[in-house]
C-alpha cells in the first residue's frame, strides 16, 4: 500500500468498507478471483485527485 500511496482510511472509503475490514485483508488476504481482482485494482488504481494525473503531451 505504501508503494501506491494508499492509506487504510483512503482504501476503506474507496471500497466502501470499514477500516477493520481493510486491516483484516492486509493481515489475512482474500480468496477468490473476483475478490483478489477488486482489492488489487483498488490498491493499484491511481488517486482521483488532479495531482496524480500526468499532463497530456
């Protein structure tokens, strides 16, 4: 999560889950292709703020 600059609070808000659930997933992981894909996308997706968007060339 550090590599992608994600916080527990930010990830919980983006995925509409509790902070406790984010901590559980960090500690234990998830099972199932769909769940893994959802969490991977949420952690690896860029932030929606303007500072993280590269300027058009």
